[in-house]
C-alpha cells in the first residue's frame, strides 16, 4: 500500500523512568507525521499487542507509566495535531494527523474510556476481514470469491488464523523438501558443510489452492480443540491426590 509505518511493541510501554513511555509514544507519533511531511508517504503509528502492555490481568497493578500512556493516547485521539515532547510551546507547531493502529488479543482489559466509541474503532467487520485476507493471498492468485468461502468456512477467527493457513501449507512443503534432500538427520551437513560447487535441490513454493487452505484450517481447529480438551494440569493434580 506504500505506507511506511512507525512501529512500537507493548514492551516499550513500561520503563523504570516515569513518563518515558508516554514521551516515546509522542516522539514516534511525531516521527510518523514527519514521514508524511518530508517524504510524501502515508504513515501511521502501529502499537502491537497493546493489551499486554496496558491491560489489567489478575492482580497486576496500574503504574504511573500505565496512567501516562493511557492519558497520552487519549489526548492524541482528541487532539491529534497538537503534540508536545517537552519543547517550548509554539502556536505554529502543527503536527500532521496520522492514524494510530493498535493490535491486541483482549481489548476488554484496557481502560474503558480509551477504547470508547469516538476514540477507537474496534474489531474489523466481515467485509474488512475479507479485504485483508484477500490482500494476504494476493500473490497466490486466490480470488476474492474463494477468500469469501474460506472466511465463511472459518468465521469469528483472528486475522492471524487466516495467515496461519497459508503458513501451514508452506510448512508441509518445506518438510517434504527436507525429506527429499535426505531428511533432518543430514540437514545440518547439507546446509553448512556442503562443497562450494554442490547445490541443493531448489525448493518450489506450493501452489495455494482453496482445498489446501481448507485442509490447513481444519487441522488448526483440531489442534485448538485438543488444547481446550486436554487439561494436563488437572490430570496431574488428580493423580497427585490419588
């Protein structure tokens, strides 16, 4: 899409220095704004797994940095063109507005006023998911109608699930390629100790088909079901009681 994002992770939302994560967010936001101004490219601030950095889980406590980060993000949502990082205030200092995109697994753990309607748009709708997955499979010549059938077959899943379908078809092909060149026992020697003029067999990427992707999807669902049904810790404690 020609976008040059500025990326942060949840691990940068805490620091031993009070106020540092909030300042870092403002700096990264201004950096994204400068990409627009100086390079003429679209940009955004991307915060990955925001709930892991700001969410309240169990007995975890709210820190000063958590509060400052929440306040910073709320202010950026409400006043996206006036962003200070501690410099002298100037009326002419106008920041180009850029989107803030945050990913997370459980947004319900985040301070509610930050994610209210008007500040944050939550969860892509069905049409958004289809558009993203279609873009994901664009190189594989999977048509939009085929993407619709895949999404409808596996509804209510995170976008990572549809990416995992593609990855799993590659994993199967890579494992087959490893077996074809002698198996895992000889893989190290084949890759690291081969002669200069010795060439490995060429890996041919798999041809993605709806059938292969659906097969991967059902396999992933079986794995998820197994995890939910296998309560190893409970079984262990039950045996201890016996």
